[in-house]
């Protein structure tokens, strides 16, 4: 049951691109969608779990956690709504690269030989994915690509901050992440709308409400499944199961015409996933209770 619960969490995030695109078809930008969905969730949790606010006094770094989680969600949700879903998800999972660099800079953990090999695997996979025929350099070529990379970086920062906040109450961490997603997405959406780059939510047709409700319900159930499953399994097993998000995203997006799959993507994706799986089993053990999902 714990493994199935985690797989459901990965499934929700792997197919979340579809309801996001349905909402966008009614004229609501993914930044506004992210803000409004998380606003409802964060407000409800803040009212039902008032004691969770006390953690912010004892652990001021929860604000940094919220910002990192918000940055992650904004980048990922925006990217999968507009770009090739498989490319975005693969670029998002550049965890071995970002985790090694951030752990070195922020935690003082010097990279080992194995970690450097994992970085090389991830970089090789990125080169294969991005060096499409007709391109001069293997670099992100579109806004969704850049957003996918940035979201992956934010995901790594979120995990690093979670390690520093291992002693903070789990509900306080979750509340910080929900509100962080609301605030970061809201600020980005307001700026984009003010400068004319994003359509005002007032101009969207009402049909988006149903799909937004589906997203919000899915996120809540997925988080409950994560909180149930993650503490009952080893961190390495949890990390590998969560990588099934790549499978769910790939199958669903290719089947529905939101992505393309060829030998180059398969080879590059295999290298990136191999590096991530290796990193999961090589990760330094940490207390299980600090595994509040960065994918919340």
C-alpha cells in the first residue's frame, strides 16, 4: 500500500499537464491556475490546521522553503502546459547535477567520485535530448525547456532546504510550501498581466472551474498519499518510485499528442533517469520524517 500510494502521487504529477492544458484552453494562464488552486488549498489548511502556523516562529527558514517550492511549481506547471511534456519532465529531473552542486555550496558536502559520474550521466543525457537535428548547440531552445531546467533547480533547492528543516513540524512545512506556491505564482501572474504578457483571469470563460477543481482534488489526494507512503519506505525506494512520474508523463503525453518520442529522446532520457536512480540509492541517509514532498 505505501508503494501504491507513492505511485498514485507520481501519477497525479505525471498527468497534471492535461488538466492544466484544459484550463488554459478556457483562457486562464497556468500561472493564474497555480495561484488560485493553491490559494484554496493553503487557505483551507491554514484554517483547519491553525497550529501549523506556530512552526513559522520557531523555523524562519520555512519562508525559504515556500519560495523554493513556489518557484518549482511555477516553472513546472507553466512548462508542461506549453512545451513538449517529455522534454520538460526529463529536464526537470536533472536532480543529480543540481543536488551535487547545491549540497557542495550550501551544505559543505564535497562531491564523491560516484556523484561526479552521476553528474556526467545527467549531462550526457541532456546533450542527447537537446542536440536535435538542425541545432548548433545542446542548450534549451524554447521557454518551456528553460522553465523545465529552472523548475528542476528549484526542486533541488527545495530538497536541500527540507534537509535543513528536518526538525520542523511536517504540517508547518506543508503549509509553507502551499502558501509559497500561491504567493510566487500570484506575483508572477500579476507582473505578467500588468505588462500584457498574460491574459487577465477576468477574461477567461467559466469552463476552467471544473478542471481546476480536478487539479486541486488531485493535488490534495496526492499529498495525502505521499504523507502516508513516504515515512513507511526507505528514502531510496521512495525516490525511485517517484521517478515513475517520467513514465506516466511520457505515456500520457505521447498518446495524446503532447510530445514526441524517438530514439534520441529514449537514449537521453535513459541516461538522465539512470543518474537519478543511482543518486537515490547513493543518497546520504537522513531522517525519514523530513521527506515532505518537494512535488507538493
